[in-house]
C-alpha cells in the first residue's frame, strides 16, 4: 500500500479533487472492469469445465475426431490473435491522438472479428450438416454453448468497437479519455485469451 | 416357521439404544415419556454399516459438546463478569495476544484432526466392495416406488426388500427417472439413486452401491430421502430381514408358479385381514379348470378370488403394467405383484395391506399418491392430463364389487 | 462510462504515462503469439510428440495467455492490485476446471 | 414535545437540499436511498417467506395431515428457500453494504452509483418475477436447489421451473454488478489514510463477500443457462438418456452454493465485529487475525462444495478430500468466535439490543457450526443428509448466524439512517421472542431428523413418532413470526417517533459516526483523513478529523445526477429474460434490442452534472 500513501501524502492532494481521487490511481471504470473480467473467468471456466467433464461421454456421433478441421480452426485462431494486435495498436494511436490511424485499426479489429465469426459459422454449418446439433449429444450441447457464448462475446465486442470508432471520429475520445478504449481493449483481449484456452483444450488436446 | 413382525410396530428399539449416547435426548425422552419407538431412528444401528456410522457419530457428538461447553462457558462468564457498571472506567485497550491466537488455532485444529482421521477411515471402510458371498440386489427407483431385483435368484419384487440376516448385501442403485435416495436408517446411511447415464456401446454404465450386513431380523422402515416430486413423502419402503431359511423359502415360493401358499402357518401372519389373509389362494390351474377347492376358506372366497383373477388378467388388463409370476401378467411398468399377499404394506409403504386399503387404492390411487401413474376406476383424472404426465393410462372402470374381487385375488397371492 | 473517467482527467500522467509500449514491441508479441500457435498445431500434427503432447500444449497456451495478459492488456506495467484481482479469478477458475476434470475423468478410473 | 426537539436537532441538514417524492426515489443513485429501498424490499420478502414457512409448519402439525395439497406444499417450501436466500438474506446484507460501506471508508458514494441503482431494480424485478408463478398456480416446485432431472421438461412440464431459472438468473446479474461495484468502491474510494488494514471489519467482510459474489454467481448463471437450454432448446446437458449427467448440476450448483453460504454469513460476522467492540468499549481483539480468518473462510469455501454431495456416490477418495477441506474451515471460524469473546473480555459490556443480537449470534451460531462438523464427517452425513437434522443445522447457521447479525446491524445503524433510535424495550422483546421462537422451532428438528424424518416431505407417517417435535417446531415458528411483527412495528414506530439520536449515539469508533444522523446526501462535508483503526476513539489524541464539527461546505460537493436509465435497463433485462420463456428464438433475439438501446443511452448519459 506504499502507492496509496504516496498518492495522499501531500495534504492538499485530496482536497483539490476529493470526489475524483482513487486510492490506486486506477480509474474506477478500469478497476471495475478488471473485476468483471475476474468474474468472466469463472463464467467461461464453468463452460469449459462442462465441456471437459463431458469429453468422451457422447453416446452417438458425430464425435470431435470426425469433425474438427484443425487447419481451418488454426486460421480463425490466428486471425483472432492478430485482431488483438490491432486492438492494442488502436489504443496506442488513441494515446498519440492520431484519430484516423486509431479508427483504422479499430476497423481492422472489427474486420478480423467478422472474419473469425464467418469462419466459425462456416464450421458450425458443416457440423450441423454432419448431424451435430444442440440436442444430438452431450458433445453437441457443451460444444455449441461454449463456443456460441464465446462468439456472442466477439459480436458484442465488434459493436462496442464500432461505437468507439464513431466516438473517436466525433472527437469525443481525446487521449485523456483513452481508458474508454483501453477497457474495450481489455474486453477484446480477454475474449482472445478465452479462445486461446478453447483452442487448446477443445481442439488440440485429444 | 416364518413370523412376520407386526406392521405397526416395526422394529422394537433395544432398550436405551437412543439414550446411550445422547444426554439431551435422555432428558427429552424422560419429559415425554419413555418407551417411545422410533422405527426410522438414525441412532439405533442394526447393521455393521449403521454401527460404524453410529460409533463415529457418538465420538464426534462428544467432541462438539466439549467445544460447545467451552464456548458457552467462556461466553457466559465474560458477559457476567464484564457487564457494564455505571462507574466503569475506560477498559484497557487490548488489541490482541499472539499466544492466545496460536492456542485457539492449534487447539481446534487438533480436535479436527481427531475427528477427521476416524472419519476418513470410516469412509474407506464403508465404501469397500464386499468380499465373500454377498447377496446382490439391483434397486431401481421409480416415481414413487422401489423395485428390487435379485439377479441370482431371478426374483423381482417391489417396495418390500427381503434380506437374510447376517449375510452381506450389495445394493446396486439406479433410477429410471429422477434422483431418489435409498435410506433405511436402522440399516445404515443413505445413498442417492441416480438416473443411470446412457453410455456408448461396450462401456459399463455407472451405478451407486451400498454395502452392509444386517445383524438382526426384523421389519425395517425406510424412505426415499431425495426430493423426487409430488409424492416424495409417499415413497416409503420396508426391509424384511429374516433368517436364511425363511429367505430361501420366500425365494422358493416365488417360483411356485401355481401361486399357492408357501408351507407355513398362515395364522401368525398379522396385519392382513383374517378373511382374505388366512385364505389360501387357489392354484392357477384349479381356477382355470374351474375346480373349486376347499383347501381353506369357503367356496365363496374362492369364487371371489377367481373372479378377481379374471378381471386382473383380462378385463382390466392390469398385466399391461404389473407382473405376477406364473400368469400372463408380465408388465414391467408398475411394481411386480407376485406374492403380494405377503406384503405388510401397500403403495410403497404408505398404508397397511388390508383388503379395505387395497380396494380404496385400486379405486383412486391419485388420492393417496398424487402424480402416480396407476389409473383409478373413475375418470376424474383431469389434473394429470393438464400436468402432462408422460404416462397416462385410461381408467379401469371397475365397479366396487369388481374391485373387491381384484383385492381378494391379490391378497391371495402368498 | 463518464462517471469513472474522472481520474484520468485530473491525473493523465499516472494513468498512461508509464505503461506505453512501442509499436514494434506489440508487433513482435503478435508474431510470437502466431509462432506459438503454429508450434502448438505442429505438436498436435506430429505423431512423435504424442506422449508429451498434453503438457506441451498446456505450457504453450499458458505462455500465449500470459503474453496477451501482460503486454496487450498492460498488466505488467499496471497497478499490482489489478494483477491480484484478475489472478484470483483465474486461479479459482483453474482450480474449478481441474477439480471437475479430476472428479469426472481421473477418479472414476480408481473404481 | 420530542418532535420539536428532533426538528430542531436536525434542522439544517436532514433533507432540505434533497429532492423528495416518488420520482426522486425511482431515479435516485444515492447509495443511502438505494440501501433503504433494499432493506424495505428484503423485509417485505422476509414476511412473504415467513408466511410460506408458517403454512408449511401448519401442514406438518400432525402426521398424515392434508391441510394443503402436496403440489402446493412443494411450491411453498421451494419458494420459502428461494425467497429467504436470494430475496431476503442476500439483499438485506446488500442494504447494509450500501448504506454503511461508503460511510465507513469516507467516500461520497459508491464507485458506480448508477450501476448500484441498476442492481437494486434488477433485484426487485427478478424478485417479483420469480413470485409471479403464484398468480397462475405454477410457482417453482423443484426445491431451492432445483436438482436435475426433476427440473427437466419431462418432470416439470409446467411454467414452474421457468419462473425459477429465469428469475434466479435475473437476480444473479444484480449480484455480480453489486460485487463489482463494492470491490471497486473499497479498493478505490477509501479516504486518505484509510489503509486496507485500517478498514472496519464490516467493510472487510463486504470486500470478501463481494469477491465471493463475482466468482460464485457466474457458476450458477452458467448452470441456469444449461437448464434453460435443456428446457427451451432441447440440449441434453442433464439428460441421462443421452449421456448427460444430472449430478453435474449438483456440482455446479454447490460450487456456487457453498460460497453462497459464506456470502450469507460473512456480512453478519462483519456486523458483529463492529458491534461487539463498540459495546465493549474495546478495540476488536486480534484485528488482523479476524480479517485473515474471514479471507481464509472465503477462499477455502471454494474447495468444499462436495460436502453437500456425500450421498451422491463420488467415491472414497473424493469424499475424503472434501471431508478434510470442510473440517479445515472450522478452524478459522472458531478463531473468529474466540476473538469476539476476547474482545468482550476485560471490556465494559453494554447490553443494548444490537449487542444482544450479536451475543445471541455467538451462542446459537456455534450450535449450527458444530452440527456442521457432524455433517462434515461423510459417513455421519449419510445418516443426516436430507433429514430434518440438516434443516436444523442450516437454520441455525443462516437464521442464528446471518439474520441475527443483520438484526444486530439494524439496531446498530438505524440511528444513523433515520436520526432516531429504535425503541430499546421493543427491541428487547424482539430479541427474546426471536431467541425463544427460533430455538423452539429449530432445536426439535435435530430430533425429528435423528429419528428419521426426511426433509422436503409433505407429511410424515405417524409411526415415526416425531409428531411431538413437529408440534414444538410449529409453536416455535409462530412465536418467531410474532417476533418479526414486533420488529416491523418497532421500525415503523421508531422511524416516526423514535428518540432522537445524535451523530454518534453509541460512542462508536468508525467514520460513519463522525457525520450527522441522517447524513447529508453527500455524506462528508470534507473527506476526512484517517490515522488509525478507531478514528473517533482517538479523536483529539491523534489529530483525527471529526466531520461532525465541520461547517457545511460553502459549495456543495459535486454528486452524481439522478437517472431513470437504471430502472429502464433493469426492466429491459427482465423483459429480455422473460421472453426466453416463449422458446421462440426470434422473440428472444428481439428482446435483446431494448437492452442494447438502454445500455447505449446509459453510456452516453453523463453521470455527473455537465461541466464536471
């Protein structure tokens, strides 16, 4: 807590902006969002647990080995990874007050998110064609609900990015308000790391 | 000679069994009058399994009483000694004491260890599959009754489990609908009866098991202990622990496809109406051939039984759900009714097996057991249609005289 | 959102000054992430690795996860409180997933 | 005569600068008003759940009695459990979090005032929603734990379970939002000098509880989503015929459910950790130990869930692990109890009603804790699980622990909230009728359980010979009901005509007592600087700031503006969830549109007045 003490050591440090100061120097929005992400860990943790618990319990096919096309998934995984890179660059340029570059990278994020969703829905259609549905087996149920929840997160993130791009375009997000972009970035990266885990546990580990 | 215990009294507790361990109960029992019997007591063990649990319970009970005494005495003493008085000075501002903290961390920790070690030993001791020659029973939970299948003996009965005394038992537990829990407190702890998960071909489905050795003959009460819907409270059972010889005789009686009485003295069978209870059922072939026999009882009773049998098998098609060994009735949806006349209780242990109760049950099962799948005689079954019960059977439409005949027939199966 | 942006208004330096990475660093990390992913896939595809596949995959994906969290999400440069908060969520989630896997996939083998 | 005194005493700071009227309550983002709304709503639901319990007790008066139908009985006990846990104990604790925590840490409000309002409205709508089933005779009926497969479409074909899972998931959103809010508030909004290890214990326990909320609720949320998918879209998570495992529901439920137990009890521990020092006139004995014990209880609470599942058949290895983990929790709990007694030791103990409830908690919670140790022993658990012994145990823990603590808090902080004392005579009546009624209700249940009465049964056989115990319980329940009426009457009367209380009527040590009662809507005229754990006791000696002596600020502090988006968003969320019941996918998707709209409007609305 040395940090806390440092913030408040000077007697007037709090008097001037007592409604604004935070103990940690982190904005409430960002701290609250990290807390929310901790909560999301458990949310996805439960979904992933269920998938793992049900691994091998499907009594009728198709089974994972019949369906998964690792190269296809590798492509979408790589795209999502690079969208994270685009996201961090967008934030970087918001800090630098280079609005148009930032908007450009945000569009890149949206585009890559869209490509990811497109590829994933393509495989959904393929799986459905092979007879894997929500109700066909425990594998179907746990697979679709886990990856579907992840896709819903990606979709929400894309809408969020679009709104941010618009706000940056309007000039409403100067560098001093960059944590609006930073928090959106945290969300996007979090969705990315969830996919890192899903990619390994669901697709790669037999 | 087989002696069925009185249905009403169940097992008589050994004198002082519940009192041995529990002082508060002693006081309460004194206050409420001694001699009260608790046929579902958890502290009156009659099997090795129940005894292990009870021993553990008693030791933990005394440990907790010790802790409770320490806390309550310390608390009361503090409150009395340090109650505020008008001229109290400001108390000394003590903030803590490391030694004390260590003391009241280590002390309870030691007690916890003292409890945990025998606990874990008991966990392993009670879940170890039995060696030797256990009798295996496959228990199936249904809403709201119990099915007991003896694979070695080839017997399938319902709601009253027969076990030989002093022989280890392995119960294999599985459910066909929701989760139930098999609990006969005098014979040991409960174990959930989970729905059996379907598995891929070549794999074995997983069941729960319960192991114990009953060590005293008697009629034990048990009950479903996991909430299973509307009639959860009415999902009872009886476990009839008998001598090895009686058990063998019971099994043999099962295969006397004639359905005639097993040798023995029917006169000692209590709990059944003398009229039907002491009557010995006619042999199937005799009924079929129309022979009126006079083995026991009078001809009118035999006629009634024969009529009932006909209604059961043909007119009311009871055999679509129920099975009776040696007849055309081979349904497996409802309880198997072979040797039904031997049962002390009716409808999964909720009432005494008398002709009156049986007739009332056949007329309107829903009245006694809401949500039951068995149809009554009448058509007032709207509630079940609305509730969308997955099973729905048309009413039997029997009149009272026919119901009386069916009851007489069923009670003659002994 | 605006209700919580007030600190940055008053103290912009604390909020971003110290934790800016360079573009080059971000790109490098992106490249490393991609390479790790390809290594993962290679381990999956090459049969020689079958025996050690699971631990290698878990280590690699953990490495990827840490890279993203530390650099893209700036946790390395940010306040320690955030690390504590987030890590406790991660730890509980990992504990839960492993406990359930043990209960369902490992322990039944002992029966 | 007293009225005049009060008016005089409080003139100038009560509510002269605050808006009044219904609209001001609907749009409020003031943590103190939200707290009051939480408290009133929770108390209302307390009476709803209480009436349910009394009907249950009447049905169990005699063996083989049929006062009500089994179906209604099942609905009653299901809703009694659901109501008392999710709509009474949790929100009542949250009411205290809301009122007390910002005041104790010297903050003007919580970190996210509008999110706070949203939590309340979601909780209210979710609570109403889950009760809607009563009006069509299809209240939830599969018990508060909702074990699969009893909740599947096959065995619960009506709307009962739909009301349950949808209502609970709505309330879950409120809990997660609340948890995020309080963690952020406590980490970020402390007054200068209020280090973590100087925080009052109640704030500490709020912190730990919030942590449990944000980590435990997502698990039940996912389980409810699975259940919803099974019921609505035909997935097979809990369908044994398709390889699904109903026991998985139990794991997920109790991974949430056990931390939930600590979510209920830790706030009460926090309350009495503040109340006992105040009325012993001594600082809390072993402050850091009590804090660490609380954290430890919270964390170990995550590794013990399967002790609710010893009968499920997990095998001896898993059973042993959970036995050991569970028993370890007894140690920090015991440490806390001894520290509380040591706090009183050597003190000058005043028996106010708040103190009586705290001491009462120590006395009866210990009983519940010890019967908990019995259940922790897996083999013994096989006899006691799902019997009335367990019913006795958890009521001793939740009523004798959580609720007693919250009632202590009620008597303790009521003067701060209203500026008036709760009547002490009525308070003592409340306490003693509670003690008698509570113990008479639940102590005999130990015996009915030991003698083999399973829980959740509509009626019991006369042969069990447990009618006497049941009749004692029923009598006790009615006495307990009377105690609740006394409490309600006391609150009503004292709020109007109670004796005036000054800023610090109990001579307590923590910051909330440094400001007028009731506080300004901006709480502190000037944010105090804290230099010790008991700032008010050391005032004068160590340059503590006593805000009550401060003049009102010349310029009002900038406070968040009221907003109607929280209630609208809460309604939109409730509606969106309710539409899941239709089972038509496009209706469900359409239901999300108002949610998005409200979120956008919320995001673009300035939280503080323009120019700040």
